[in-house]
């Protein structure tokens, strides 16, 4: 009887471990992808900062290329980075908006 209870408990724990290992691998892949995106964004920003503010630049939006002034593109990139950081903070801390908050 005790052996059967131990076996059942073991199988349950083993199943949870397999499930959690899969989730861990998924999160590790997501982190690796985000680190690559961050590195590409940083390198792109470094290249763009070498240009003058009135330089016309192109930004890809899906399959379309859009013409932007460099200063507008840099401001847009900073806003997007801030939103991503806020989203990351909200997810990591189980953040809930205050009552009446528009976010």
C-alpha cells in the first residue's frame, strides 16, 4: 500500500518536473531572443547616432519602408524602449494598474 502511494506521488512529481522543465526551456529561449533583439537595437542606435539630425532614414514597417527624419526615428525608438521596459516590469511584478489609470 505504501509502495503504491510512493509510486503515485513519484509519478505526479515527475510529471510536474517534465512540465516545468519544458516551461524553463521556453523562457530561456525567449530570454535569448530578447537579448539578441536588444543587441541589434543597441548596435543600430549606435550607428544612427553618428548621423546628423536632419538625415533622412528609412524604417521598415512590415514589408514597407517608411522615410523618417533621424531625430523622429530616435525619439520613436526611445518611446518603444520605454514601453517595452514598462511591460517587462509589469509582467515581472504582477503589476496591476491603479484605479482610474488609463494604461
